[in-house]
C-alpha cells in the first residue's frame, strides 16, 4: 500500500490515511489497536493505531529526519510487523 507523506504527517510524526483507504488498512493490518512498526528497516517499537483519526504515530523525530525528497510511505505487513518505507516514488 502506498500513502503520500503530507506536510502535517511529516511535522507531527504520523502515517496518515484517508477514510476512503480505511478498508485497505484494515485488510493490511487487521483491526488491531497496536502494531509493531519498522521504519526504513529500523524497529521503532509497538505503536497505537488511531482508527478514529486514521493514523499511526511513529514519532516526529523520525519523520522530520526523512529527506525532503521522500514523498510516499510504502507499507507492507509481514510477521505481525508493519514495514514502513519512505520513498520518493
């Protein structure tokens, strides 16, 4: 699944999706309230899934450190771990 990195997502440290893609996220990670997250290969621990506001907090220190050329998050789910890769494509 590919999600764009918005200005607020980068500033406040979130992976944000729209309500239109909510069903796709539930298909990807299930309807659990917590998920282990790896960001660009680095394990950042267990994070809460905020289904009401369609977001997962990964920490603003990580998202602000991403290069400006990174425009999208590529999400995949393997072995109960959400893999988040910041990419420019």
